[in-house]
């Protein structure tokens, strides 16, 4: 038993949930019940070592969900569309209802902007729309919910898209023109969620944009050039061209980037607000300076 508030974290062995669980545990101010489908994984063992109560729970199983939420004071809810597909909304709805019925004072819901209606069905972003539906319903109900919209992870882009060119320089290709692209280190989500939990009712019903930088792609390339000490260029390609490239998830990535290009909804004020909640929020360049190991294989 502990007198620290108990926070349920779903997806605790994934990128978002892991960031939240680790930060809350390391702060020493919260107890964490970490929900995972595989409590025997290395990631689960690492959370146990930090002091988490790691609980085996498949969110598609209602009895398991109800057992896992017992006695929680708050929760961080993230669901993975790619594993749940068309069941994502139903599973997230049921989990949110269980958390709130258990008496949680704050539910932090990781969501994304609605895309189908905005694009007239032109862009296929189902991983946005189920989350956005639940977000709208929870806000309309007046539940003690704070929504967090995450931007593109620094860790995934453009670090994973850099390619060495024949002349020894580097480049990445994206269909985004010169429209600013919001991005953030997923490692900064934990401190940001902690600040949201601290704020409590003051933020209920609000949307917090998790964004650490808002730059056009060419400026990200310039930041990488400075950080890595090698020339990095941005190559813009048309949306339709990128969708047909022989790259993993090229169609989905193209649609996501086309959505942020056509319907930008993150502003410099959102960056300032996120930094006010988490003053240590890193810019892309400061993240790149601290993440040289991610680029070492390219620079050999």
C-alpha cells in the first residue's frame, strides 16, 4: 500500500505509455499500475524494477479491464489502432468508462484530430477518427478528461528517414512542401502528462497539444546539419508520388503528412503552452544533440 496517488497507465510497455509510466515512477510522487498484455516482457520487467505494479490486461476483455482499474486515482489512456483496427473506439470507450466509474479524478486521453469529416473522406486516417470520436463524446459528457494530441515523434522522423546520398551527404524525402510540421520527443510526454495531472480540474475538458517544435521540413534538415556536422537536405515530393514509393507504410505516412499540410491545427501558441507545462520540453535540435547514438550507424 502507498499514500501516493495511483495512476493507471495503458500501453505501459509502448512508446507513449512507457514514457508516462517511467516518468511518474522516477518522480516518486505517483504509484503506477502499468497495464500490458505481456507482463513477462523485458519492458515490463524494467517497469517492475522501477516500482510499478505491472498488471496483465487485455483491453479487449471487459473483466480484465474492470479488475485493472479498481482503486485508481487517475489514468493515462492510449490505444493502438494498428492492433485493434475497427475495434479501437469500442475498446477505448469501454476502458474510459471503466476508469471513470472507478472514481478516477482525471483521465488523460491520448487522441488525434478528426480527419474523415475535415478531408471529406479524401484521406484515410482511421487511427485518428476512432480516437477523435471518443474525445468528442468525453468532452460533451463533462467527464474529468484532459485530451493530449501528440505530434510526430522526433524519434521516428526524420531520424528514421535519413538516407546517405552518392556524394556522402544525407537527405530525407517527405510530401510536405514548406508547411510547418509539428513534432515532439515522445520521451517528453511523461513530464507533460505529469504536469496535466498536477493541474487537475483546471484542465478538465481541455486539449493539450504535445509539441516541442513547429518548423518547415527544411528547417529540420538545417537543424540536423548543425547537430550532426554533415550536410542534410530536405527533398519535397508530391503527395501522390510519395504514396506509391516502395517504403514501409508509405500510403499511411503520406496521408498523415498531407493532413497536417492541408489542415494545420498546431500553432506557436501551442508550443509555448506545452513548454509552460513542461519547461524542459526539447526542441528538435536539442533532442538531436542528445541522441547522437541514433545516427551513429549512418555516420560510420
